[in-house]
């Protein structure tokens, strides 16, 4: 890229013109090319022509110096056959002693620029033959990459990547898109230069920030050989979407004094729940009372029943499930999806059926229909109270005849209208201590 330059010293040519037939003498000093300054330095160092290395679309500043004692205007210069006019190409700072140009470099490779001639005073052309050139080596354009149409999912990242290689310097099969998570390579996808590569990174973690690198190998024919793993593009702003945690709702279908019937709807948009991990728990006063945990299908979440409940109590139904949001947090165990309260109904006192089977002026016999007595009634505590219906005065108390559901009550007043009440200790199955309650009145 260097060459030896023979330095020639050109004398200033003095041209003397004489007017014919007169004693007037017109003497004109012709401007001469002196030297070049390129990018603020001489292109010749120690007798050798240096080569300027530039990138495409760079500019090189060329100063063409003249010996021009008469200050004739320099109108144009010719470099490599192209004329550059002062009126539109000379840069600020140009004057009769120097013409300044900014040349844009577009052709890759080595080019010798030679100042061949110049014109002064509009019409006078002077040839330049020595000390008049400089060499420029224009590097081929480095490749680049563009990323568009980034589409993140919960477990994927889709994108379009194009490798731009205007000077065909990219080496075959060396272009890759590499995806990293926490510094570790997740996946590498080979790219083809010059086209739009539609690529998708799949099976990714959700709700994570990924790092993308686009690399390639190239050779710019600049004597440096092959350059590998050159980074064309880096992007840290690639994040997968989070998976939404599942949710649940509870609809109560029926409530009695000792049971509840309900169904459960689970919303699991990303299918993260294992149905067998679902537990349905009913609690009383914060403690587990019963549970349903042998589930295998979502259809089993309909017509669910908890029975043998205490009456007149507030319960809580809780739905638990385990799930994995694929976000490096692992499986979340027994997460409470929903809690809903309900109150069982108050259990009414049981009602007996009793028949008066024998009435005299001073006594009566009551027979209880055993089929109307349930297990909430303590039979041993049954008592019959006889009141004067008019005055509400207690007239007598009757007890069961041994071994029978019969009351034999004596000592009553003749011709008296009476009211009969039967009481017993009743367990209302509400968690409270059983107590006496009226279970018959007539």
C-alpha cells in the first residue's frame, strides 16, 4: 500500500509577455501546484506514500496547496478525471493559496487519488505531474442486524431478525441468534444473511428477563483474516409474560341444618394445576372439620356435599391447589384459591305425636307415637305438664310409665279444660349443651 515517490522541485515559471510596438511590459506569474495535505497531514512520510484507511461513507479532507504569489483565483481542480469547481465543491477556508475538498468514500478497496490539473483565472489550465497523489484503502462495510416484530409469550419469544451485509463479508454458517438466561446459554438458532429470519425460542421460563445476542463471522479483505463471533446486536429487553395464577369460585346450591351442597369452578388459563392436588376443606372456628381430596377430574367439582355438620354454625369452605407457574419459583404447594363462609340452618325442636287414650273426671292417659321421636330427644327426660287452660296454673306433672311411651296422670279437677305440654332434653346438634325444649303442646 506504500510506494516511493520521487520528489521533484518545480521552479516557479515566470512568463514574461511583451507588448508589441510599445515599451509597456506585462509580466505574469503563473500559479503552480505545491503539495498536498490529506486529513491534516502529509501523505508522504520519509519518502513513502502512506495509505489512509477509511470506512465506507467516511470523508477525506484534501488540501491542494499552490504557489500563487499573484493570488490568481483557483476556479477548479481535476482529481482522477473528475472536475471539482470552486463555486460548489471547495470548502470554507479555500483561497488562492489552497483549494480544500471533502471527498466521500464509497468504493471499497484501495484507490489512488491523483490531482491532475487545475484552472485559474477562469480559462488558464495547468497540468500537475508530480507529488500529486495519495492512497486510500476503504474498508468494506461491517455487517449489522435488525430485530423487529418481537412477540413475547409465556413460554416463548418470537421475532424477526435480518442480517444486513451490503459488501458480502459475512462468512457462511457463522450467524446465530443466542438467547441467555442469567448468563447461561438457553438456545442458539442459525441465521441466514440477507433475508428476514422468522425465529421462535420455545420452552422458556415464564416471567423472566432474557438476553439476546446476534453474532456472526466476517472477513473484510483488510488483511485481518476471519473475525469470528462478532456481535451484531444485543438486547436485554426481552421478557416472557407471566403465567396467571389459577383462581376458583364457589357456588352454594343448598344448605340445611346439617349439610351443604355446592359446586366449584376453577379458572386455570395456563393449565398449571394438577387436579389431583386440589383439596376442598371445610373449617369450623378455624379448624379443619372435613375435607375432599380424592379428585381426578374437573367434572368431580359439581354436586359436592359436606354432611353431618352442626346446625346454626358458621363454616368456611376453602379450596387449595398446588401449581407451577414455570417462573423458576418451583411448585407452589397448597395455595388457597378461595374461601367462602356459610351458615347452617337452625335445627327446630322435634314435634311429637301424642294421643289421649283415656280420660276420666280426675285423670288422663297420653300415648306417644314412637315413630315421631328422633334421636335428638332424650326419652328418659320426657315430662308431661298439665295446665289449667283458663288460668295457666300447673295442675300436674306426668312421667313415663316404665317401659312404655305412656303418661298416666291423675289428681285432676273434674270439668276442667286443660293444656298439655311435653318437654324433654333435646340435642339440637349445634355444638351447644342439650337442654329442655317443648316438643308437644295440645
